[in-house]
């Protein structure tokens, strides 16, 4: 019975559950497989720069699955300049001169290690390390603004629902609000080496580092302050 084997890895290769103190960062390799298809897989991944997905042309994969490794040998692996495609000659050995029986071709796609969500995370929920894990993902589906470390995502909350195993981006995450509109907060004035504190009313909600409008109840004047912590702003 003809065996149909594919060398295509899933787009998302999840690592085993890891702890924050010991993040697994080894490149996950595909199972080696058997016969010449397995030999090809080992040959290409050993030559690849970095961690890759190996995708063999389907017709070539079928041919290799049935090829006799006693009669054939892989030879002359060539990789394109950009490292995206490869070709390997399959040489048939006989009593006379060897001949090229087939040229097998395929594609290599880089994998990138990025944080992904372990569960569905809703707006208003803050991400913690327990909600995330590092995973190798096909680099073609990783957006340019993707979060690349666990620390970048920890403590943030999504602007819209994030499904499990999703690659996280800076656009979909935001810092949680520590001041809500209408809160009475402490404002600290700093000018000419003088520091004063007073109570003001927040006219906007804000996260740490954001500049919001606040109103001084005494003068009823709206001014701007930078959020420093829960219920605190600085007015420079």
C-alpha cells in the first residue's frame, strides 16, 4: 500500500507547558520519519538557517515515500539565496554509472518564537504569565507589530476578545486603566522646586503614563495631568 507522507508541519508548533523561570527556547524539530523522506527531512533541517517548516512538493513526497533507500541516495542539496526553497537530486545507484532518478523540490518557511494566548481572554481581563506561553509560529503569519516577549504582554488587557493560541500584537493590547472618568484623584503639582498636592476630578480615564484632563473643583478649571499610579496624577 502506497504511503502518503507529508513533511508539512502545522503552522503553529506549541511547546510543552513551561514555567516563567525556565522558558523552553529550543527549536522543535519534526519527527524524523522513515526511509528517504525522513532522510530528506533531516538533511534539509540540518542545512536550514534557524528553525523552519519543511514543505515538499506533494508528488515528490509520494515518490520518496516509495523509493528504495538501498538503490537511491540523496545528493547535491541546493538552497535558494533567500533560504526559502531547496532542491535535492536523488541518485540511483546501479552496477554501471549512477544516474539522477529525480530532482526533489520543496520550500522552507522560518518559524518564530513568540508569546501566544493559552485561553480566550476578554476585554477587561489582565494578562498574566499563566495566560501565555512561548510557541514557535510560522513567521509568515506573525504580524510586524507582534509582541515578542512574555514581559511585553504581562499586565496588559485586550481591546477585543483574544482566542486561544493567538499571536498577540501591540494593537490589540492596551495598558489597563488605573483612573476612571469621574474619579476623585490626587494631583501633585511640581514647579520651581515646589510640590503641592490637591484633589481633582478626572475628566478622562487613563492608564499609567497617559496624559488626561482633570478639573480643579476650586477654580472649575480643566488642566492636564500625567497618570502615575492608581488615583494619582502629576501636573508639571
